[in-house]
C-alpha cells in the first residue's frame, strides 16, 4: 500500500519531548511571575541601606537570560529526545527489519529480541511464536500438497496403464477391465472427497448445532458392522448421552473414521473394537480402542499426519486413502477439542477425543 511520506515516529517523539520540556519551562516562568514578581513594586526604591531594584529592572535583567535558557532547553530537548527515541524504538526497527525479511519469503528468520520483558519484547516473542506456527503450517501444507499430488497421480497412472493394455490387447476381457477401472476410479473419488472434508474442517466453514456423540457413535458402528463381521472383528459399544456443539456431519465423519480405522488396523479374524462415550464436567469424550499389533511410542504421534497408514499399507477394498486420522485431527481442532493417541499395552491403539460440552438447555 503506497502512502504519502510523513514525519517519522522518532522525530515526532523528539518534538514531543522538546515541546513538553519547553512547556514545563514556560509554566515555571509563569509560576515565578505569578507568585514572586507580582509582589515586587514596579519602580525602583531608594532606601537608607541602598537601591532596591523594581519589577521592571528585574524583568529587563532576567528576560534575556530566560530567552537563552529556553533556546538551550529547546535544542537540548530535541537532541536528547532524538537520542532517547532512537534507543526506545530500536526494538521496533529490529521487528520491522525482520518483518521485511519474512515478507520476502524467509520464514526461518526470527527476531529473538534480547533484554528483559517489556511491551516490545512481548511483541517480538509473540511474533516469533506466530512465525513458528506459520512455518510449521506452511511446511505441513507443502508436504500435504506433495503427498496429495502423489496419491492422486497413482490412480490416474493406473487408469492410463489399464487403458493402454486394453488398447494393445483387444481380446482382453472387458468385464475385468471395467471392474478394475471402477475400483481405481472409486479410490480417486474417495481421496477427492476426503480432501474436500479436510479442507472444510480446516476452514471451519460449517454451522454449529447441538449434537449427541452417543447417537453418532451408534450410527457409525451400525454402518460399519458389516465390514467388522467380514473381517472377523467384534464391535462393542458403551455409550451415554454426551451433548456437544458442532457440525453433525463432520462429527459423524470423525466418529466413522475412528471406527473404520480401528476395524481395518486390527488383528485378523480375532480382533475387537471398543467404542464408548462419556460426559465429564464441561466436556464430552469419545473413546475408540482396538486390538492389533504393538505400536512403537514414537510411531503413534505420526499417525495423524496425512497419508500415514501406521506400520504398513493396508490392501483391500476398504484400505482407505491415508487421511482418516488427519481428518479426525482437523475436525477435532475445528470444534476446539483435543485428540489423544496412545498405544495399548496389549497391542493396538487407544484414541480419545475430548470436545466442549454443550450448555444445558436451561442455560441456553
């Protein structure tokens, strides 16, 4: 944004210091005149002991000295104010310099303002903290874009390869080709829809309303019951009324992703998934646990990253697109909640989602 040139803040502060100093001197002279000189006779008085100067004599003698003193204090105030303003504004100049470097793309630059805490140090520390979050967010977005491009390119490349094979082999079974193309296209659609859900949650572009997590948990388990039976996984639910405020569609997506992830990443033919909800003071909790392989503690925090699929890729019709827990994280964050992942001692994963509880209807 182009602006017309104006006085610098340093010059304004220097002029302000000098102005206040001159004002103080003028007030002092006014006090002297009001409380001292006004009681002195205007004319000189001859007494037995000698000559006593009058008010006019004192003014003529004092006025030149007062003028020179005011001029000296004006120059002293401007010079001293300029120096003091420069010292006070030095942190602001450093912050401005850092901001310009950051605007040119250097997100790794930090102010790191030394000294004890004051307003400028608090501003610099807050700015550095914001840059840490911004740099991490940009790095995450770049990594996410790269992963999304790779994941979207895979089904497209597979489709191209299938079409090339069909063109070179006209006698190939068309039914098999169509079935494989349908599977590849379904995966691409699932991935696109997951990316849209993730973007919607990150932007918080949804309407908030009262919703019961226990009903969403029951709906998710009923929807995925066929998948659990097909894979030999037992679904166990233990829910109580847990009213929250948010988007029913997004919270259902979150719950479904957690249950689906717990079914897929489980023991073959002998796994169990536990789904429970609980109401606490000021919050509601959704807990999804599953049996499965032993997870290293260092691996668990990475499971919420986009396109991360645990210890290995899961193959099959319900393998997912690697965005399940990433979507859960975004939806939880968009609803001002917290997501906690912890490995189970017997193997598997425990996921706990804490959301702010909805106010009672009487409070509303």
